[in-house]
């Protein structure tokens, strides 16, 4: 017989259809949910009507595309036990009858909110349900939806703003897609009027969408000069109010930034560089003012934003001034941080069992075992991070955006992975290395007790061709300093030799270990750790070698890690930093690199098999 509407729904929808005022879609959805008390008693045709109506008002609106590549989204989604997705409501339950039902509804109801919802459902979902491309003769429902959206906006005093501002943008999208110039113009006019009637200077969301919709970077409507000037004038007046020193927005520069960026992008498109620079400079000054309010650590973060916007505004002197302010504030920020320690009690029996396992066999066997065991596995680390997120949900909230402070500035922003694909795992690996420094120290102490000396270590690393014979005396002197407790000397000696060995890895692997000097003209210079340890420069490809790369990068040459090489070689460390745990880790790094050894032809390995290749 076809789809039949539950009588209870007819009564509910009639009440909404008779309203003169605006209402929201969620009001209808809520009323329908409670209207039918005994769903199981409905016959099949009425159950179809029940689904068609409840789904019509349950579909959600979000940015982007839905699982069905439609404007309307499921209000809920998840994964079944077998891994397949589920959606509520699920558009795949709709068929040709459903489309026809919604179409009839769109042409029989009167209130524009209801007309727009039914008409847009037909316009939006026809392609998914029929598996056919929309034809020009199908534009009827799109036009009906646009007209209804505009009519609803005209009777909204702002009480249904959440729905209306989205629906106006939707109306514009439909009008542009069908190239209906008259309705494009009408939608622009209605949107301008709606913002004029309902926008609130204290809530930027009530008008920010105006520029995003009517003056986008591409694909927007054609506006009159007066319309364009009115939009820019509105934003300029609000921006001026928000960036005037001493106003209420001094405590929240993010809001003026949001409006200012829209203005700056507009002026950039118009090639009005002076206006763009003025706006960016005002954003920077807003962040600078905020930096003077509150504690030093948050002030440092706000100054970083200020510097960025002065740079974008091509004002290098101002950027330099902010950088100098940051350096003044940096020490105060470091002092204001609350120090926390994490203690872990390790039973003596557990420690002894570990040491006994490591020490089994000869000293050389123990060194191999000790070295390989404590190179952090990236796969295991990623699994542990995921487990931690599941068991401690707050971990993700706080772990994704820490910053590293030091030397009067922000050294690293862990949450910013722009052009830094290794950054997050560098940070996590460095945290692991900090925790395992205890095990490194305990193992070294036991090895020394069993007869380990600097000479033993030199003989262990000698087979690695990355450490040239004439470098071994330097390395042994560093090892002797370590065992004597002279960590200033051991750290200063071991870091350059590690870097030299890793640069020579490039040559041993068939790549160049030098690069062109910035002066050009055939002048060359040696590559450095940054060239070797980035993912493109690293010459080895197996998993174990990738674990080693991340271990080296996390400890030696990345600001999101321990960064030993850069801190030491640039003279940034004071005496208090030259301590045993650093020297212990460097000793373990030395042993780790020494495991990169030639593989004779015909010898099976995890690495390349050609003669003189390097393998772990």
C-alpha cells in the first residue's frame, strides 16, 4: 500500500505547520520522538512512515561530507562488533518510496522550516538513493528549498540562529550550484539583513560567517559595491573595537584574531597590502597586550603569537622587539613552572632478574644484549600510547599540546606537527629514554663490576667501520672520563664522535656525506646530524634501523626531544646539565651505533645484503 504516517505524527506536524513564528528542527525531532508510545504495534507501512518522519528531522548538519557524501549527516555513528560501521539514522534505509513521501510533504506543508527540510532532503539524497546523477528537471526541490530557507530566515529574530545561519549558507550553496543568479542575489540580501538584525558584537560567530560566505577566496556570489563595502565596514568597525587598547577584548585576543584574519585575507586577495599589514599588526599588538596579563608562562605563549603575526605582516623590527621581550620573560616563565616528579619503585628481585638475563655469557654478549634491548621500539611505543589513551582519556587532552621552555623562549611546541612528521614520536621516544635511564645506569654499573673497561668498549665498537681508527683514541678518552665521573669531558668528547660516525654512514651506504656550501661555486661542506637523521636522509630501511634513527634523533638533534648535540655544541647548557644520566645515554648511543656493521656477501641479515652494506 505504501508509506503511511502515524496518526500521532500528523497531529504533531500539524501543530508546527500552523505556527507563525520560527522554531528549530530539534523541536520537531523531540516532539516526534515522544509522540508514538507503542511502535511495535504499528503495521509495516506505518513503520515506514515512522522512519521517514523521524529520520527527516533527526539528520544532523555538520561541516564536510557525510558517509553518504550528502549535506545531511547521521546524528550518531559507531562501529559494530564485526568492525562494520552503523549510522543513526541510516540513509541506506531510504528508498524511492521515501523520496516520493518527502517530496509530497515538501509540497503540502506550509511552514517554511518544514518545507525547507523536506525539499532539501529530496534535493540532497536523490543521488545516493537512486544511484543516478541529478538532472536539470530535478532542480524543483532545490529551488523550493532555497525559497523556504529564505522565508524562514525572514521571520527569525535570532532565536533559531543555530539553524538559520547554517540554512542561509546552505541556500547559497544550492543557488550557486544551479547557477540561479536571481536566488543567489536574494540569498545574499537576506543574509546581510539577517546579520544586521541578529549579530552580537560579543559573539563573533553571529557574523563571522558573513565574510566566509559572501566574500570567500573563490566561488562566492557577485556582490554590488555597496554590499561588499557594508560587509568590510562591519568587520572593520568590530575589529577596531576589539583591538582598542584598554578594552574588554585585551584578555581574549583570539576573537579579534579570528575577525582580523578574515579581513587580512580579504585585503590580500584585493592586493591591498597596506591594509593587510595594518590588520596583522593590530592582531600582533592584541597578543602582546595579553602577554602582560597573568603569569609569565602563558605570557610567553602569547608573545610567540605576536611575533608570528609581525613576521606575517613583514615587520621584522617589530618581530625582533617581541623576540627580545620573550627572552626577558623566558626565565620568569621557567621559574613559574611547577616541578613534578614521578617515582617508580622497582623490586630488587626484578632488577636482579633483569641484570642476570643481560649478563649471561661473555661481556661481549652482555653488551650486545644490553644495547639492543634498550633501543626503544617505535611499534611498541605507539601501542602503549594508544593503550594509555584508552585507559586514561585525559592523557590525550593534556599530552597533545605541551611546549618545551628554555633559554628564554619556547624551544618546541609538541602539538604543532607542521612540516615535522617525526615530532610527536620524537617527544614520546625522549620520554621513554628518560624513564629507562635508570636501567642504563644499573646495567653499566653491573658491567663495570664484572670487568668492563674503556678498552673493552673500544674493542666492542672497533668492528663498526663508522668509527675510524684515528677517532678511537678520542672515544676512549671520553669513555675514561665517563668512568672517572668527569661528565663535562665525556659529553663534550662523545657527541662530536657520534655525529662524525653517523655522517660517515652516508658514505658507507653509497651516498654523499658532503653538501654544497651556501656560498656556492663548488665549495662543499660536511653534512650534519640533521641531514642524516631526517627520514629522507637516513639510508637504512628496516624496522630495527628505523628504531635506531628515532632513538638518535630523539636524544641528539630534535628540539622536541632531549637535543643533546644542539644544546651542547651551541653552548646552551650550564654546568648543572652535565650529569651522569646524559653521559650514560651517550654511552648507550655509542654502543647502538656500533651495531651498524658490514655484512659480508652471502650473509643473511635484516639489512641490505650486498658487500660492504650496513646492517643492524
